[in-house]
C-alpha cells in the first residue's frame, strides 16, 4: 500500500504529500474498529497489492461521526480496468451497511477519470477550492464530491 501511495506522492497531485510515507503509514487505518472505517485491498495471485480503497474520519468532531472521507489508490499498471470501481462498490456497500449518512471525496483537479468514477458511483460535485495546494511548481484546485447514503426503502 505504501509503495502505491508513495508513487502518487512522487508523480501526481492525487495527494498533496510531498515526502514518501513509511511502510506503516496505514497502520492506524487498518487497526480502526470505528463504525464506517474500512480498508479494502486488492491483490494479485502472487499477493502483490494492486490497489486499495478506504473510508475514514472526515473531521475529528463528534458531529461528523455520520460522515466518512473515502479514497482509492491503484498501481499505475491496473488503472482504467475497473478495479477502482470494484473496490469502491464494496467499500460503499460496507459504509452504507454501517449507517454512514455521507461520503466525501476530495479530488485534485484536473482528474477527469476520478471525477467520472465518482459521478458513476452517485457522488455529485459540491464545490471547488481554488489553488489550495502547491505541488510540482503549480497551484492545484481541489474538488469536493459528496454522496448521501441511498434511501434503503
């Protein structure tokens, strides 16, 4: 997982981290037992990690307990093959089953593939923060996408 994330750190604006993270970067996420917190990992037949999706704390205040921030990261060689969609489908099913009301995704722009994925999963664009990140010598906008839990009736 850290290798995939660190590739994004080094080569993309998918994260605004600028320094690689250690191998145990996701230890707290993996250990969380909070309702609505999930980490899903896709591996190949040899056990190599191909990608992962997670849901976690949106903001550390009690009033936000019904909201989770979600994200997905994929190894470069498997992008565009539907793996992100499969991971997110399962992640959102689990989050919904936990009764989480709102999922939020933050997408650095431009990223038409990620925006299309989120749109296909029922997210809607709810706003853009202009030039909030600076990476690779450029100011980067972030778009906020939101999905309300479908009505179970």
